[in-house]
């Protein structure tokens, strides 16, 4: 990440960026987590040569007392 991180020198301002990306879930692991919490049609799309991704999922409808939750009566 030298281009994004301010050059080749090990600037303390950008060390956190490298460390946090190393610790974050992979794209597949994040998709699996989305599915574990109940999201459907989980997908992701990579941007910037794979350096970032947009994950999407659809929440199952929630029904309460015969009507869809969150809708006015």
C-alpha cells in the first residue's frame, strides 16, 4: 500500500492501516458471516484491484402477529 500509505517509508501515520487490513476477515469469511446471521443472496464485488469490496445481503422478512414487522397497521 505504498501509494495509499504515503510512500515507501514506514510512516507511523499509516502503520495502523496495514495492521488493520491484515486482521480483517477475508471476503469469503465476511460472506460466510453474513449467511450465519441470516442474510440471503449474499454477494460481494471487488474494487480497486481487489483492495476493497462491497458486500451485500438481503434480510429475511420478519413476520409478527400475522403482519410484516416494521409496517404500519
